């Protein structure tokens, strides 16, 4: 999952970066954007960072000391505390929404399966009734006579068998 946005807190950003020049600020923002897009720490390599920022390496080395202070170096990677917190929050949101969607999808699938089974039973019953002209109807697994009285609550197979036996006996 690569979201196409991340929260940006302007006031906190300005407070933390007020001493940066326009060039340094632009470089820092590009590094943050790259961090959030790739969802992983940046490489601790000036040539790669200069490419990300879009500057020649000589210009990047001039800006690097002020921009790098916002990142912590660990295992030859540049880690950013705020970016990591936002990525954890995005993952938590994604997992929570995924879990909710999975439950909804399962409920929908079970409902569709139940409706399909009910529909198949009703269509089979209607076909059987029309072909045999039986005096009883099958309603939700119960044999119902013409007056609407439930003869007996049973499974559909039991109800159909009861209808067949009544037809044979002449009822």
C-alpha cells in the first residue's frame, strides 16, 4: 500500500525548520517526500541524496550538514523520527480498515450464499408445485395448506415428501 498523501503539519514544520534557507528547506522537503513515498529510511550516500534532491553533488555537499541534522544515522540509513511515526500510523489505519472490510466482505458473501440457497429452494419448490398441482405449499421449510395453516415445521425434503405422499393418497 503506497498512499498518495501523508499529513503535513505546517506549524510544527515551520517551527523546526525556521533557520533553513529556501534551498535547504526545499532539499529537506524532497528528502521527506522520498522517505514517505518509498516508506523506508534513506540511504546514507551523498550521491544518492543529491539525486533525490535534484542538485549536483557539489551543491548538495554545501547544504548537507544543515539538512542531515534532521535525520539519525543507523545501519548506514538515514532515519526520520516523524516520518516513522506517520508510517506506523498509516499502517495501523490500513490494518484497521482492512480488518473491517474483511468482516464486511465475509458477511456479504455469507448473505449472498444464503440468498442463493433460499432462491434455489424457492425456485425448485415453485417448479415442483406447478408441475404437480399439490394442495400444500412449501414456505421456509414448512408445509402450509391452502388456509395458511402450518402443517409441520420440517426440512424442505421432508415437506416435499409429505406433499408427494398426500398426492398419492388423494388428499
